C-alpha cells in the first residue's frame, strides 16, 4: 500500500514539474541510503542522467516563471510531465525506501501498467496548472506567473522527499496541493469574469455619454 502512495505522490509531483522527482530519485539513490532503485531504473543515478535532468530542470524553472513563455512551455510539457509521471511512478513504487522495504510484486512484476497509471495521475495537476496559468497571467498582468511557479516547484520538491520518507504525509500534501490548484483556478475564473463585467459596464457608460452629447 505504501509503495502505491509513493508512486502516486511522485507522479503528482511530476505533473507540477517533470524533472524534480526524476532528479530527486536519482540523487537520493546515488548519494544516500534512503532510496534503492530497482535494476531497471538505476540509470537515473548515473552522472550523465543527473546532469541532463539538472540542465532541463534549470531551463524549466526559468521558462515557467516568464509570462506567455510559461503557457508555451505548458503545451510542450503536456507530453513531458505525464511521461515523467509514468517513469517516477514505476521507479518509485518498485524502489526500496525508508518506508517501503519490500515493494509489492504487483508493482514490480511489470512496468507497463505502473507507467500508464503514473501518466494518468501526472495529467491531473498538469491540466489544472496549464488551464489556470494563462488566466492567472491575465488577471495579475503577468505578475502571478513567477509566484505560482515558485510554489509549484516547492510543492514538487516536498512531494518527492515525503513520498520516499513518509508516504502518508505526502498523500495529505498532495490532496492539499490539488485543492489549492482547484481553488486558484476558480478564483482566477471569477476574477476574470468580474473584469469582463467591469469592462462591459465601462463600455455601456461610454456609449451612453456619447449618445447624450449627440
């Protein structure tokens, strides 16, 4: 059960940032005894893997904080984040960790279904993020992009670490993050509708003034 929660939490973290959970698993496996990756995923702790993932993470963190570019990035990440979610679910759920010493055979016997499950899980926060970000940028004139991105990165880091140490806490954090994303989306939509109403009222008043002058 705990290995399933670990996989779910890692996949959700990938939905926020594709590279943080991949890099986290690789670093934890390479430099600590907290994670022991299964044979099929030990390449994550290789030097070349860590450097490539680290470089992609740096680029992602930069682009994701720039208005307009973040939305373009979200389109590209529609493929990358779910794929990463599938990978970290399959790798994380089959790993030996502090919380899971003997991963269940259901999740280690075949990697196809864990990958598909992780892909679907990662899609949820990715879609919420991709839909909310353009609306947030319009409402805040672009100022909200960097702030939202920072909180998403922090959430992905916390989910990754907690997923391998205390999976139950990671699951609670995941629920909180999803609720937060949904609330942010609803608030952004409400503010956008309010701005449209204000613009419509202003236009009506302008037309009325013009007619009075005539």
